[in-house]
C-alpha cells in the first residue's frame, strides 16, 4: 500500500494511534510511542505526515552574531507538503521552540503539523488555525538566549523515542506514534484492516458477551 | 445511612470530592485522595461505586502461552453493578491497561467506571460512551508484552493511596477519593449535611462579609 | 504609561503572556515565567493584577489552638481591587490552599484572581464564577492539618519564580508571567507596541513569504 | 525491657536497622524507614536516641528582625542526653540546616546525633568528631535567608516518615528507622532475640544448605 | 575467544566497564550500561558472570499462604558457579530484595555476585564477605509484604537496560555493563586488545603531547 | 587581595566551601552553589581554579565526519595552569564527558581539575592521580554518538548555577561553589577572616556554652 495523497487522507480519517501502535508491536517495533506528557493542543485534530527533524540545545546567553533562530528558520522554510516538524528538546526544557508564527509559516508551506517534547506558546491562535501541534507543555518563554536548533534532519530523540527524518508521524487524542519509514506501508495496511475487526468486537461486547469469549473468538482486546 | 441504589444516585448528584475529603479528615482518615496526576477523562462525569482491584506488574516479553490479559479479563467479566475497576500500576508506567473495549465490556455489566494510575487509550470513544474513567495519563501502548495484572481483589496502591476491594470510590473534576468500607455510611451522611452549610457560607461571602467573621460563625472554609 | 484602571482593562484585552515575556527579555529580566505545570483552570480567562503574597509550609498535625487558616484569611480579607493572591507552596505539595469559598470571598473584594503552585479544588464552581485561577494542579485535600500560610506579603517563590508583593502578574492560556513593579510601565507600553508589529508578520507569513525574509525585515519571530 | 542507659548502649552495639525494621513489621508498623537518600555521613557510626523534632520551611528573604536561627538554636540548646535532633525539610531543599557548629553544640549537651532529610555541611569536621549525622545530601549553603525552623517538638515528616518527639531513632549504614515510643520496649526486646537466630541461619547457609530448607526450618531470611 | 574459567579470571583482572562499553558501542550495541544510580557496595570489587534474572513486583499485603520469598529462594538455590543474580525492581522501589543471608547462600553456590536496581541491606556483613553486589540504593526494609519475585529467568529491565538470562554482566567502580550472550566472545577479545593501546595513549598524554595529536594518531580518547 | 599563585595555595589549604558560600551570601550573590548531586570523586581533595567552560548537547548518532570530540579536545589542549574545565550537560544525561585520559591531558597542562554535572568514568585511575574531579554521577558510557561539546568559553549552567569563563571555582567535600570573577578578591579575603572567628565559636560551644549566647556574641552559626 503506497502512502500517497489519497492514503494520507484515508489514514487521517480512519486510523487512531492505538491501532497503529498495536500493529507496530506485531511488526516487532515496540518503541514507537512518545511519552504521555506530549499532548495535542487540540484533541480533535489528527496529524499524519513525514518527519523533518530538529535537535535543540539549551543555551545560556544571546550570541552577538546575527540570527539565533537560523537553523529553525531553515527547517521551517524547507518544509514540504505533508511534512511534520519534529523538534527534540533537552529534558527539563522550559522554553517554547514553537508558536503561532512558525505554525503560520509551516501551514503556508503545506506542512502537516509539529511535534515537540519542548513547550509551545500562542495556543489561542494555533487552535484557531486548526493546525495540529503536539507538545510537551505550554509556556510563554521564547527560545532566544535559552535554546537553539543545532542540527536539522539528523536522528533525534523526541518524547523518549528515536525519530529519523523520513519516518511517518501519527498523532491524535491518544498520543503520538512514530512509524519507521521501512515499516510504514505494511503498518498502514494492517491497521486499516484491524480497525474493521474491532468494530465486530465492540458490538459483541456491548451486547454483553463476556470478554473471555470474545477475546477467544477474535484475539483482540 | 445504608448505601443502597437510591443513596448511590444521591451521592452522584449531590456530593463532590472536596466535601467527602473534608469529612474523611474529620473521621480521622487523612490518606484518602489519589495523587493529582490521576485525572478524569471527562471532567463532567461523576464516579461513585465499590472498588474491585487489580495489581499490575511491568513485564518485558510476550509469554508463549495463551492469554496475556487473563486476570484482567477475569476481573472485568466479574464486575457487578456499581462496581469500579481500580488498577494499580508501577510508577513510571507508560502502558495503557484500560481502553474502549474494556469500557464497553464493563459498562455492559453495569460497572460504574474505572480508576487507574496507569494510562488509558481510546479517549474519543470512551468520552462518547460517557463512561467515567480516571487515569494517570493518556497513551496508545497496549499492555501485551509490557504489563500484566498479576493479582485481583488484593489490597493495592493506586495514585499513592491504599485501595482494598470493597472500598467506595468517589471521583469528579477535583480528583478521586477512597472511602474505606467501614467509614462509608457515616462519611456519606456527614457529607450530605456539610454540603448544605457550605451554601450558607457561600452566600454570606458573596455578599462581602469578611472571611474571618464567616469562618468564626460557621467554622467552614 | 501609568497602569491605571483603563490600562489594566487594555492589558487584559490586548496582551498575551508571550509578548510580555519577550518584552521582559528585552528589558533584561529573563526569569519571569512560572513553571509550565502552573495552568489556568479556565483557558479562556486572562488575569492581570498586583501580587499579594502568601508563603505556605507543609504541616503534619492539627494544632489545638484556634484557626489553622488564620493568615490565609487575613490575606484574602485584605485583598484590594485588582490584586492577585499569589500562594507559594512547597514542592510536591498535594494540598489545595485555594478553592471556591476563597474565590467567592476574593471576588467580593474586587480581587483579580489567584495564582498558586499548589493545588486548587472546587473547579466546577470556580469556573462558573469566571474567576481567573492558575494552579499547579487539582485535588480535593483541604490544607487544615496539612499546610498553612506562615507569612504574608514577604518575597516568595511560586512556580520557580520569585514574586514580591506589588509585582504585576499576567496570566493567560500560555502561562503566568511576573512583571517586576519597577519594569511594569515600560513593559506594558512596549508590549502594546509589539503586538501591532506581530500582525504584519503574521500576514506576510500566511501569504507564503519565507520566514528567513520576514525575520530579516522585522526581526520578530 | 525498659530502655535505660544500659539498654541504649546494648542497642547501639548489637542491633542494626534491618533487624529492627523486621521486628516493626511483625508488630504491624510498616511505615518506619526513612527514604534511602537519607544516608549516614560516616558509615561506621550507629545512632540510637529519642527524637526532638524541628519543622523547616523554605524562605526567600532575610527578615530584618533579629535571629533567623531562633527556633533551631532553642531546639539544640534544649537537647538532653541521648536525644536526637530530627529536622524535617521541604522536598527539593538545597539548604544545609545542620553543620559542624550545631554538631559541636549538640554533642556538648550529650545529644546522640542528628537526622535530617535536608542537607548537611562541614563533613570533614563532623566526621572527625565521630558524631552520628544522617542527611538527605551534602551542600555548603547556610539556611539564613533560605529556610527556617518554624515549629519545634511537633509531629513532622522526615524522609517520608512521620516522626513525633519522643519516638526512638535508630540509624546505621543500612539507613534510619523510627520506632514509635509505644512500641519501643517490645521492639528492642524482640530485635535482640532475632539477632541471635540470624547467626544460626547464616552458619547453615555458609555451609551450603539450601535456602529453601533453611527458611523452612527457621522462617527467617 | 571462549569464555571459560581462565578467561573469566582474566576479564576480572584486566578489564574495566569503560573499555567494555566502548567495545560494545563499536559492535553496534549502544544500550548496555545500567543507570548510574546502580552502584557497587564495595568500589574495590569487580563482578563478571552470567545473568540469572528475577522480576520483582510491588505488593501491598502479606498473603496468607506459605512463602513470600518462594521464587527468589528458588532462583538463589539454583545459582551455578560464576552466575549473577540480576533482580529488576519497579521504579521508586523502597524495598531491599537482597541482603546478607542471600549473599551468603549465593556465595556458597559459587555465584559471582548480585545486581539489582532495588535496594540492598546488611552492608557491613556483605562488605566483609567481599561479595560483589551492585544496587540502586541502600535501605533496611524487607520485601515481605512489599514486593515479590513473580518470574525468574525471563527477560527483565534492570537499571533501564534489558537483561536476558545468559547475558554476561560486568561491574566495577564505574558501573555495570550488560554484554549480550551473542556478542560476549568478540567483545571480550576486543576489550583485552583495547586496554593495551590505552596504555600508550596515557603515556603520551602524561608526557604533555596535545590531545589533538594523540587522538589523531590512535583514534582513542 | 590579589589572587596570585600564593593566594591560590592558601585558599586550597585554609578555606572550605561553607565559609566561601556564607561570604558570597553576605556579598549579595545567593546563587553560587552547585546542586548537591555534584560530588567529588575523592572527598579528600580540594579544588580551586578559574573556569573554562564547555556546553554539552545530547546527540543521537555518530556523524560521518572526522572528530566527535573536536571542541572538547580544543578546550583541554588549551587549559592553562590553575584552570578548571567546567562542562555543563543536559539534565538526565547518562554519558561521561570526562575520564582518565582527559584528566591526564589536563593535568599535564597544569589544570586544577574538572567539574561537570554529567558523569565521569575511570574512577580508579583518576583517584590514583589525585586529580580533583567533581561530577553529577559515575558511568562507563563514552560521549561519542551520545553527546558533544558544541560551544566553549560561553556562559553555561552547571549543577543549576550559571558559570562564565573566568569565574573562580572552589570545590571540596561539602560541594562546589562558583565565585564570580568580580567578587573573587573580596570574597577570598573575607573568607580567610571568617575562618578565624569560627575557631573561637567552636571552642566556646565545645565547652558547653549555649548556642543562643555564643551566637549573640559572635553572630556566626
């Protein structure tokens, strides 16, 4: 199952992070879910797209020279349609590497959203835009003089999970899942199938059948 | 005050966790409130019912044999009307021992809800069901190969509080409170009374009376 | 720019914590944003007012004598129009030093709101009042026998930031910012200006101009 | 078994925290061991004496008036022979409420030692004195302007365990145990007995007998 | 290089955890070092042997039936020469699953030592035995009624690293390293070689050669 | 008091971190003590010298190009007599940016020691060298592929305290203190004085004078 524009739409409409996570377990990739403190700013939105990565470092001074946002700007200006900016921040980070202006710029390029284990600011405007952003917290502090993207498109860790540029990212109300590029087509196909069987299970359970019997029949929980 | 079906309804309609907590303090039981990271999935819902307990362990492999959910299924299949599944998980747990299918099964048996200091998944569907679930976080990871219920109906710790099967559990937007079985009738009766006096206090305060005087008059804050 | 009643209204309507934080950075005050776990109970409300401080201590018994809430009551009864009660609590605090009755009393005096890094209870009623409260968490436990205000109107730390009585406090969906009394007039004036230029930037970005060029033109991100 | 001067010496020579802890479990008091980050400054020393308690609060300014150490000085000046100063500090405390000068003063009064979950300084000199001090960490910061004892001889929490003035405190290389006053005579008597049977077990195990059989014979592990 | 009795002795005498860790990096296994809070009880001792695993769960009551230590006893009674008991405990565990009697029993069977991310007690006697034990902390609490080994010889996590029965464990003053069974022969051979080149580097550096040049020459740091 | 070679020796022989910390408080610099988890590898050694700073970032891959240690090597190769390498690492860092070979190289240049809130390895050899190293922990993992110095001689944060190249660093068994360059001469002079008065206080206390009176006389605790 090629992941083209039509599949991307289908995934966003039909899948959810739980079913993708189950399928990745089956495929032997157990370490794919970002830590639970990474939450969506808007629980209604679904994110699906390809990762472009940025690696953050804490800094403790403003450098005299030019542009403290240089690499972050480069990353956002280079985002393509359906790409997701994924920013890995140091633990205990109290800075917001993402906000409304970057969201506006990213959306103008067709980007699918942003995921960071750092903070985000400008919630009101980002929510109004309906732009899917998942963050490790919320806070007003700008990154200038506090943090900077030092490398882009390298492997990073975000929410405790390794993310490589080109991985697929799925996020919804239940959290964020990283789908390795090599597993993506298979995972999406299997997840679309699994969604169907869950409907049967749900119906049987709501009729009052015992979990034990339903699980014996379908092997799904 | 016997806690029968009518009382249960009354408690759900009239009481809130703060007033029950105050009353338990008065009765000498100070350690009854789950840690504040245990939050309701839906802040509108109120939970009141009797605890059935499950004790979780982290595991790091899928066992060859049969059913990784065996005891959890047994617990849910055995839930009676107005019972609450309470699942105690290890600290730092990143797995969701509860989700929509278990909610569906539990509700079909008349259970009142679920409380866990672990994670929960399938928020969208659980919220749609209006089934009261309180959890230590949200995340997509299934428990298979990561965690398992090892014992049921034994004393556990959930959110830092000891819970014994048969204790009463009350949860609302302010948190979750455990009411020891032996104190329950007295606590409910006292709480229903206290609710009334708070109305008087509120009225006086909103008229602009000084806290100092109102507190001197009613001894309530 | 004198901060009189008209300015206070203007600030509440026009500003947001991000822009104030940026301006404080410019003025050389980098340590002004409360830790991100201090969140608004109602994300729609904006708080702006002058700090009145209370310093909390954990206690482990109820003292025989009189009134465990004595200094807290004194603080609230003394709140003036547009003042904000700021309560600094010990780390790991599980107690709610603030709730609905204190909110009612504070509002009756014209207070602007409350900020604490401790817990708060009675969410339903506080939200109904539309009274701006920012807290480090939510929980039902009363402070009696667990914590007490030991000093008022002294310098405290709240959410990791030093707060002195008389500082200005601004809070919204993005977090809480402390504006030192000495910087307040300048900061407010600068923030009101900065808000305007951001509109231009936003418009250019949404038209698809590259971040790099827009940042070069306006120096704002 | 009355805990007189002779018993105190015997306890210090014969017992260790593990055997006392086991005996307290048997007597139904499960919550008696301070958190493991509370460590002896000198692993060779044994502490046994009666608790005198002090409750610390974090402060954020130096008060103009007189003596920031007032209550702490009062506590130390009042220590009697074989008493132990137990200082409960707020979590995350980075201040040293105890050091060499207080150790010198306490020892001059015959005090048995000091236990705190805060920090301690002046290790070199305290170790030279062979004065038993157990602390939550080591650091050079004085408490003036950072913390103060607000109450003495009230119930406190130290290392996560409730301590009341008059409780017996035992500390050695394995940690610190609180023996409630009411249980002390019984606990000491039982522990002195248990120490003997452990010798038999140890001898059998070192001869190569299987744990299973030795445990079946003596019920001790 | 077969890991026979002679190699085991050689490894204990010549290698150290840093050089083994470097070699494992080279072999592509990056996740092999236990978290730094797992420390040796005696910094002079070196541990090298094969893992036998036990998986711990927190419990909150003493079960009426028989033997709370059943599986732990089974594991220790079955230890063979040069095996290492590796016990994985839940995070935040405050219980000591290991102590002097188990050390005595293990040593009597020829076991090489014990590694746990839980606590250990009876330091004085264990140190006197010169038995290598590495633990996540020190504390007096027995496991009975607080924790129990639920499975043995299954894959576990200890100090954040996956350990499978049969892996080789190396521990010294710098920490504990897990060497996967499949990599062990190669890793040991490479490490013995690397130790030699480090001597050359050390000599050149102590003569004052610049790091830059020495690193260029030998590629080792 | 100029801080020349003679003063440096005097400081190392006479002062300790507690007295320097007290003096810095007096001079109005309250934030000068590294967090207490930064400990000396050898509690007998005293460190005093001028800071040269390095700022670490976590990385998650080995870059193809040349030298992963480039800036760290540059920093060490450039150390002058009595300078101290101070390496600030991200929170939760599990990597050792410092070890025996760097110690050897640094010592060969006359450097005074190393301070890091990251880990250190090769304890045995570093201790044998009697080279003063203070670290946030101990562990065997090399930094290659896990972390890298990204900037040198910029302001950093180490153990929670801002350090600027040129600040003076004092470390002993009680911890590490940063003395801002501008305060150093005054602080050293005052500390040398204070040390003397403490001797008087100690003598009075050990004779049994009450703390209250001794403190009233000398104002020192």
